């Protein structure tokens, strides 16, 4: 596919704008419009999307991509990042739906080449477009959002950045296997929405729970195919350049660790960063933080070690726990490469064929200890219910 029909060069596609030191990320990044056929053997694609028309409160976020690039390409490369390509920007179409279509096509093309698109928005409603990219691949999707609230909006057909999740859940055909949100704040989140997610066996992990132990977010992120990061989930004192942030939220270093987890996940094939508004970034600090989050994702990507689903489970240490009251056997796997844990969840009888990779879900050592103490891990139960 000729992706150039959807893309416009960024400021750095003009070689006269490239004043990168030799050891920076910018010096190692390849630029698509230099050689439009040079996508072979690339691993990560930077894609800017200049779209914010479906935002209710954050107009100006469409100008974010190039501001982020200015800071991103200054950062030092601690590894060989030559397999990164900058595809440029998707400009606003005649309607937001046209922009969604272009983004979906670009993401699909990248993923078919085993390239992970890193989307720089723009507003978070663009998540719907990245989700639709999986439709063309006929692949089920585990979606994880990092957000201070759950964006279900006021009506099922709300296309805005405050309601895009409805469009994803109600989209037909439905390829959504699981949805998880990390970092919601209870006083910003309607109890009815939390009850709905619970009934659908989706996951919503509160900000306070994650900040007590950031590791609880790791298996959730490790199970994601698609991750959408609303930068307003970061507290205002750390990230001032969005009209949606508040006094509480993640600290910058916590957000960076979440992005590192995302990069390390063998399963994750697309990530997006949204809601940065450069018109509010007088000091330039927010652009620097967003660039550093992307850098942490890239750094995590280069730390991948071929864990599941890349490696066969036969290569893992296997642990079987018998729950004496129910007679159930729980099967755990531990990677010798990373010491990370997985839990096997058998499909209920009579459910038909399912994709094999959905049989095994990431978990923690704490889940194994819980099972060893004769308690069924909640993670197993929620997954089992989705398989029924």
C-alpha cells in the first residue's frame, strides 16, 4: 500500500531541519518521505495525527505531533534505534471520520509489516480508529486505556473524546475481547459505569491502588494489544498542557514506568498518546515529558526478550496448584528470561474454537501465592467469564 496518500511530511522530513547530534534518537530515525519504500525491517513507526475536532474541551491538541517531535529527537539513544521510521502526519480530513479512516489504514499497514505504530495525537477519540485497524486483520483486541475516568460519554453514539469507548464496545463486528482502564479516580467516575464494566468482566484499576504498588499494572499492560494513554491522567503539576487534567493523577516517573511496561510487552502492537495541547505549554515542559514517555516505550521495546506469546509455553517452568474445595487445577507458567508469570485459563466446554493466545493471561507472583493458599485469583475468574 502507498501510505503517502494518507500522510504529510512533518517538519523533520525537510533535511534542512535536521540538526541532530550523532547519538540522539533523531539521528537514528529514518524518515518515510526520504524513501517511501523503505519500510523493510523497521520495528516502530512514529505517526502524528493532527485531529481534535471531536474534543469537547481540548481544542488545540491537533498541533501536538511536531512539538513532541522537537523534543523526542533530542533525546539520547541508548541502543540501536535505526529501525524506527517517522511516517509524518495525518492531516485532518474533510470530517473526523475521514481522519479515522486514514489512521486506521496506516495502522493496519504497519501491523501487517510487524511494525508497531506509535500514534501522537490529537485527542483520544482517535483510539477508535486504531481499534478499527484490527478489524481488517480479523484479530481480537485487548484494549487498555490509561485515564483518570472511563470515557463512555452521555449516549451510545457519542463520537467525542469523552465518549469514544461506547463506539468501540458497540462496534460491529465486535473484535473486543477485553477492556481495562488504569488510573481512574473514583470522584471523576460514575458508579453506574463502574458497575457496567464489572458486569462485562472488564477491569478498572484505581489510581490509588496502582500508586501503592505500580507492579499491579504490569500484567494488565502485558495483556494489551492496543494501549491508549490520555495524558490528562498525569497530575496537573507534572503535565499542565491539557484542559482536562486535575490536581491528582500519576507522577511523571510513574507514567514513564507504565510506558516501559508497554514497550516490554510482546503482545502489544499499537500505542497512542493523546490530549497534549501545545497552546498551553508555555515552558515546553509538557512536550519534554511526552517525548520522554515515548522514549521509555521505545526503550522497553528494545528490552523485549521473546516471552509469551512469542515463545512456546513448553520452554517455561510450570506450576500446578490444586484447589481442594472445587477440584480445579490452576496452571501457572514462569519465564526464566524475565521472571514474569502467566496463568492458563481453559475454555469452558462447548464454546467452540478460540484463538490459542487467549488461553493464557499475564499474572503476578501474588496470583500464584493466592492460589497456593486455596484462593481463586480474581484474574482467573474474570477471564473465564469472558470465555463463556
